[in-house]
């Protein structure tokens, strides 16, 4: 039942925007082609009514919805009023809803969970009741426990509508809700929308490109657009009367909606038809401007449309919104439920977050478990450190690439509705992701640490795990920052891996010694996390008592001192004993000068390295929180929303 009446009025609305697709560079340079898209559009719709915006492709249907929702970037003129109050972005976000043509829901969540974990002002029992009611009204109760990725196209569209209806909007815009649906599902969706408009007291405006005759009874109003001009707007039943009066009666047995849509469409089959149809449409537009005002504002059979409300009157416009804590808890719960779900996507997320990294480190354990205390252990242990670092970095990237985009795209779409901002989204995402990564890294480190250390010193094991965890977090956050502006997972992964490979090559001292770098590259390594993480791990692993003395070459050749290098030439054993100790190896890899102090206050200072390693990880988290506050160009965010 309709408890109160709202009226949406558009008066003489003009809108200029992009009329042709442009490249990314053209959009950045502002050299895209623009033109007038909507021309003097006026219309009225009341709560409890369904209005169809009809027109061929390029007629301005979607642009009209974007103008009403205040999402357009180009200049607009005219008035858009809700109960005689200007429709601004804040008012639309609070009292209206918009179901776009494409909506990316989170896979792994069921229909009921998707509706329940939509941020709204309802909580607890009231929200559960509302969810059940909306599912019943949209014929979704029978698929309540089905995951979103397993829905039919019709069920998916109805779920998209339900996400908006659960917020109790007074105006609901829908862009092509029946696109590509079969006749039965088209009828079902439109009839459901008609019933919802009466039950919830919502004015529904939907666009359609090919209206069927069986939906005619459900449409109280209709608006015909042709290249941005209004051919007719008003009641669907009065439409027949109007076109009869101006000499265009609908033939018997014809679909009136489709017949007058064809009448309002430019015929491009030949030049003569193009010119003739253009003249005819121009005449229809001018005719409606002169004689159509009575039809445009005429009342439709239904509720009493006398406007009573003003801001603070009987019909309140602005309402209270859910607080940040409530929205944050909803987002956190949604992320957590999507991760621990026993559905296919939930199990996949759980495997990636908890088991993939330990599995990789188990393979490392198999490969490195036979390390012996001979000269080649210096190279082997160096490779072990490299593989541990690569595992932490690359699996951090991998997890972000596979897990983050679904939630990111949903964030971009929900942020347009004013539900929450990027900082709140990232905080809740990190509250789920970081604890899982800590548990995974601790488990993974416990598998390989016995190869290079002993659990008798738990603090050293903890440092080992924490440094790798900080590397994992940094790579994860770095990839999330890239995914903010790069939609393609593959492109983002390649870019992030490329940056990480450069940092590992330059800063780790493993693939190339620090002392071998050119001066400018040496100073550049100070800006990489790998320099400090690798230095800490290398010192921790190469400073054990077993490596303090000179190690034999192998089980057959012994080394008593480095002088054997000179005598080994005659024995064909040149270079057998390259390193006299673990410290000698560290000096070769990290010292640029033999007189340089590298252990106490230099590049291998343990306290400094572990502190800076975590500073990089924390700094990247904070950087992302601020990065998601920066307003991006509309065309960048649009690729995630549509």
C-alpha cells in the first residue's frame, strides 16, 4: 500500500555529453566529441506508477536515467524535482534506486545472503523479514539458497531489482531490465515491477527497446524518445487518444507500443526514407510541444496525486542513513561469509587464503630438505631465501588477482549509490584478508624453517615468519592499488609482477650482489622493501654457528683455509673453497667496501631491517586508504560499474 505520495517532475531538461566513444588518451586530453543528447525533455511520474521510456538505440534512454540519478558529467539545464525539491545527488542516493543494465554481484553468496548483506538502515529481525518479503515479491524464494553465479538470467535480473527494493526507494530507475529475456520472463519481470510499485509505493521508470504488447496493461505512463527529443509522454491509454487526434491511429491487431516506437524511429534503409522519417519525427516533436502539455501532466487512474509533502512536512524527503559502523559490519560480514562459505567459490577463496602458500612452502621443503654443510650450501641457502621471498610476493599478488576484483567491482558500483566510501571498504577487506594471510604464512614458515633454524629459538622463527608476512602484505596491497585503475586481472598481474621482479633483482642482493650495482642503482635499492627483507633473512640464515667456520667442499674434499684456492689449481679443484664462513659470504653480497661496517649499524642491521620491512607494508596499507579517497576520472570508474 502507498503510505504517501511522491512526484518526480522533469521540466525542459537539456543534457550535452559524449556522443562517440573515445580512447583513454582522448578522454584524458578532453578531446572527445560531444553534443546535445537530451533536448527539452519534460515528464511527470507518481509513486505507484510504472513508466516505460521507449526509443531505439541512441535515442537517449540511458542518458535520461543518468541525468535523473545525477550521474552524468556533462552540462545539464532544466529542472528535476522530487516533491518540488531539486533532485541533487544526495537526495537521489537517499530516496531513490538505480538498477543498471549490468551489475556484478559477488559469486559464492546465495540470493538470501546477497540481499541480507546489502547495507541498509534495517538490522536484525527487521532486515530478515524484509529480505523474505522481497524474495517472495520477486519470486525468488525458491532459489533463496542458490548462489548468484548459478542463477538464470531472469532470476539474476530480479535479484538486482531486489537489492534496490530492500532499501525502500520512492523512485526506482531500471536500465533495460528485460533485455535478452524470453517473452515469458519479460512478462514476469514487468508484472512483478508493476505489483512492487503498488505495494511499496514506488515510482518505477524503466527503459525498453522492444516492448511487447502483453506488458501494455502494466504501464501507466510512457515516454517516447528519438535522438533526445520527446515524441510523446503521458498515460499509455491517453497515448492512443492523442495519436488518433493528430492523425496517426494504431491499426487493429497491432502492438501500440511497438507501432508508435517505429513511428518515433529514424528509418535508415534509404536516403529518401531517412529524410522523410526525419521530417515526420520533427513534426511530431513540434506537435507534442504545442498540444501535449495536457497529456504530459494528466493524472492516471490510481492513488490521489495531490502533493502534500515538503521538506519537513507529511512526506519526508531526507531520511536517516545507516551509520559507518553498521555499514562496516555489514561489509565485513559479507566478506567473511563469502570466504568461509562451503560453496564452490567459498572453498576456492579458503584454499587461496589458507592452503596455497603452505602447499608451495611444502614443495620448497621437499626440494631443499637435503641441504648439507658443504661449500655449495651458501648458494643453496641463497636460493632458498630467494624462493621464500618470491613465494611471499608472488602469492600475495596471485591472491589479490583472484580474490579482490569481485569485491572491488561491487564496491565501485555500490559507491555510486552513496552507501560507503573506498576507505571503509578497504578497512573491512583488510580486516578479513590480513588475519588469513598471517595464519597462512605462520603455517607455511613452520614447514621450511627447520631447514635453516631451530624451534628452540621461537623468537627467531617468529621473525622469519613476520618478515615474509610483511612481504606478502606489501605485494597484496601493491596489486590492490594497481587494480584500482586497471580492470583486467591479467594486465594488473603482469604489471605488479614486473615491478616486483625489478625490486627483487636490484634490492635482494641474491641475483646480483649489492656491491656490483652502479651508484644510482645502489641508492635506488633503498626505496625497495626487498633490500631490507632479504638482508634480514640472509643474516639470520647465514649467521648460525654451523656456518662460522670454513666448510668442506664436499664429502671427499676438505678445506682447512682459503689458501687451498691457490693450491687447488694443480688438483683441478679451483674455487672449491670460495667462502671461509657465512660472514664472508654476507660481506661479498652486501658490502661495497671491505672496511664498511654492515652488521651493527649498516645494511645487515637486524632491528633496522625488520622495522623498515614492516614500515613498507604498513605504508602501503595507509597509501591505499588515501588512494581510494582520490576522485578518479568518471570514465575510469565507469568501466567497473557498467
